[in-house]
C-alpha cells in the first residue's frame, strides 16, 4: 500500500489527511506512518495489517481504530489499522534517561502494570487461542530439531517443560510482546500506553512477563522487579517463578523460529549461542533470576514507595477508559 492508497482509504472513512509521514524506526519491512488530519488530530497508521490480527484486536477492544471495517487492497487479506497517536517516549528510553530517579522508574512500573492488567481484563471471546503451553513447547522443539541447528542446552529445555510446568490452565487476554519498547510514556508521565498487537492471544496472563524474566545485566531490572511486585500486590506466588522459567524458554524458542524463517540460519545460531546459555545460567541453580535475588533486599522499600503512588482510573492500552 503506497501513500496515495492510504490517503484514499482515509478519505473513504471521512478522514482528510493533511500529511502522511513514514516512520523509519522499527522493522524496515513493516511500513508505519504518522498521519496528521486536517482537524489537527494525529494517528498511527499500519497498512498491510494481517486481517486475522485485526479481527483479534476488534474482538477484545477497538484499539483506538477509527476504521470500523478492514480496508482491502489488491486482493490481499490485509487491513489498514489506525490508532490514536500517543505523544511521549518509549519506556525503554525513559528508563535509560532516568537511571538514578528511582521514584520515576517505580511510577512507570506502576503505570505499565495498570495497562497490562487492563488489557488482560478485556474479554477474550473471539480471540484466537494459543495451544496449551506444553503442546506449544513440544511443537517448537520438534521444529528446532528438524532444522538441525546446534542448540546448546537442548535437553535442559525439554526438562523445563517436563518438570517445571505447574498447572497452566488460567487464561486471559495476553499481549505476548510486552517489553519496554512497546510501552509509551505520555508527555506528562501520567499514563503508559501499550502498542503493537501482532501477538495478541488468549493465553496464560503470566506469559506477558517472558521478556522481563530473560533480562540480565540490564538497566531495566528495577522497573521489571517493581512491576512484578505491584502486579501481585507485593505477594508473588512461588509458582510464578516456575511458570516464568517456562515462558522465558518459550520466548527463546519463538524468537529462534522467527529468525530461522525471516532471517538466516547463521542469525539463529548466533542468537541461540548468546541467549540459551543465559536462561540456563539464570535458572539452573535457582528458580529466581540472579537480578531478582539481588533486588529482594529492596522489596519493602519498593512497596513502601509504591504505596504512595496515586490511584488512577484503569485504562485499556489505547487510552480509552474500560467499559
């Protein structure tokens, strides 16, 4: 879809665009645009949005989309998805620029937790379900086996799913790509907006912590640890760490398969050589990642500081109050 086609589509739905600017950040193969309407409103436009993903988003909440029907072009089953533009910066950038401002990091963690719980509280009827975690893990591992790619600690991955998997029947709407580059802190630092819904699914809610449980030697440790504490109101279930290990392993496998398909075998081998040992080292002797163990001594301080955060109305990810 080119710029002219986007403007025609917007006009069809009553939006007169004053400007359409390509956004160069992110994956170069995924076109994204900032649209400014003549009314002055700004939107984020994503053409070639897979229709089944569009349906999943609509089934859960409208995601700020102004286009009520998917726009098809050239016979492709793709839609133009339009989202409200959020002025601000990514939480990843905000954390890096405020490493010593612990209260600000805790505030962002609290807001991100509010956004996550709001997404997870939306109805998941009509959302495509992921298979049970055990089935998904076996499926991923079988694919990796067929590639013949050298896979350090492969047996350890099998052990994770055979021995560490607790009851995983709890389900909710899950973002499944919940990391700090997909969180936008708005300009007055009063709200975190979650973006990018390609992996939206009906799955176990704790799956959304897979990225945080993989982090090591990162400036984001305080943010994630605080978010986990606030999410569980200060009392993290022991089963969270067991299941977290499984989700972290699934995240590695999912990214590995994406690299095999979209990039190259060499890229996949490099990724596995770097990340798989980290999971093993982080969890092989303890259910807690080392960075969690280091921060445990600050738990009460974090909860005390967090208790002073003002209660805020819960928002879905696009900024619309929950109905």
